[in-house]
C-alpha cells in the first residue's frame, strides 16, 4: 500500500463511510497528508518455495506537500484558475 495512511484506498474515509452507511451517492475526494509506503519483505526458500522469514516495512513520507489537494478545486474538473 502506498498513499495517504488515514484513508480508504486513497479516498477520504468520511466520504466512503457516508456512502457505505447511507447508500446515497457522494463524491469520493482524494485523501491527502501522512503519506506512507507499507508492505512486507519475505525471504523465500528456493527449494520449497516457503517463506523463511517475514518483515513488515513502513516508510513515512518526509514531506506533506502534495501536488494536488482535494480542497483546492481551482485546477479540478475544468474549473478556471482566474
């Protein structure tokens, strides 16, 4: 997984939860901030194909600056920035 940690598949969790609990259509805004890379590193035995060891990997991003912020609609959906 990579992207905003406090989200649902990169979308603001409040919007997703609202949709899932009410079934009312809503726009899923892109989540921002607290960007992380998460995964697992496995050492595999070549003969058996089984894992010898497993290690969790989590790297937090150094910069919270984003190229796109869901609150900044000036360059979103064809809106003019004038």
